[in-house]
């Protein structure tokens, strides 16, 4: 097996794990309040990542590591942690009232929103593929909503998750190059856990999970938080960003399959067509995102 094929298989595994979390979180939502679920999930993930960071002999994120530009590992980790808890928080709340497969397809819009945000911020002309992706995404959501019955509050929360996670992707692109991957990931996970515990205490919800919640919590913390971070890092060493984005576009498809297998949610003909349109829109928008770094490299080479 070549390293490239191994990388593709690892990213496919990551995508499958991500897809499974929608059904797991939806079931956990009946046992735990959203902030308590997030607090335990990211605390468990942090406990798994801590020894990995120690083995790599990297500085702990609780220690301020000042860079040449005055930034620190902890402050940058907190910025991304706030974006993350906004994304995971809105997604967890969404799953209390909407179906897991609908939430997954709605959340996938973050891939479409990233190049839209970049186009607006940079005041550039929107690429043609993005013009094609947007109506496809809207049509796909319309079909998904139509099949699932009346619009519910969870659908709005799922759309909010797409917006906030797009913000996380953009912030990560800006900050990731300043720090080593593993300690920076640990700083983000610890930041989410800290904020989530504060949210949980303010909510007044019971903090100790019932016995039935521990197994899915460990799955989310160990496999879906710490495990996917490691697998993603290993996989993308041998797979290009363009290939990775195409693989990640399969996440809502994986979520629909797991939602059917684990909790019996079904997608009808209209929902399947809507989901296919959303996936196609995410693939097209990822193509739009590819052109910017290439153009930047060409411009810099011409300047030299």
C-alpha cells in the first residue's frame, strides 16, 4: 500500500467517524444538556491529547509561549476555541429538535460559505464555480427541509453552525502556521472545555452524566475528538488539500448512513436528492477555494 493510498484511507475513516457523531450527539442530547455534553467531551479529548503532547516534548498550552509577533499559544488557542464552541454548541442544540441527517447536510454548508466569506472580505469577483454552488446548496436545503416537514428551530441552529464553523476554518488558516500542530490542537480543546464548563455551571444543569452517557461520551472524546485529530494530521501528510476537501464532502453522506443504522432515521427520495445537491455544492465550492492559493503563488513569483 502506497503512502498516498494510506492517507486517503485514513481521511475516509476520519470522515466516517465525523459522520457517526451526529447520531451519537442526538442520542446523548436526551441525557445531557448541551454545555455539559461539550464540557465532558472536550475534557476527555484533552486528557487523551495531553500525554501525546508531552511525549513530543512540546510546551504545554497553559504556559505562555510568546512568538516573534507577540502572539501566544494560549491566546490563539482561546480564539479558535471560542469559534469551536460556537460551532459545536449550535450543532448540539440543533440536534435536540432536528434530525441528525438534516443537521449534517445543513452543517456541510460551511464548505460553501468559506469561499463566499473570502470573496466578500477580499472584495474580489466571485468565481464562476461558486455562483453555481450557491443555488445548488439552496436547492438542496429546500428539498431536505421539504421532506422533513415544517421548518424547526434546530434547522436554524444547524445553519448557524455552518456559519460559525466557516469562521473557525478561516481563523484556523490564519493562526495555524504560528504554532506546532499538536500543542496548538491541545490549546483549542482545553479552551473549549474551559468555556463549556463555565457555560454548564451558569446553565444550572446537572453536571454528572448518568451511567448510560459514559460510553458515548468516551467515544466522542477519545475517538471523535482526539483520534480524528491524530488521523487527520497523519492522513494529510500524503494527501493534497484538494483531495482532502473532496473526501470531507462525504461527511453528510456518512452521517445519513450512520443515522439510519444507529437510530433508524431515513432519507426519502427528495431528501436524497437534496443531500446530493448539497454534496455537489460543497465539491464545487472547494474547487473555488483551490484557486486562491495558486493565484497567490503565481503573483509572488512574478513579483520576484
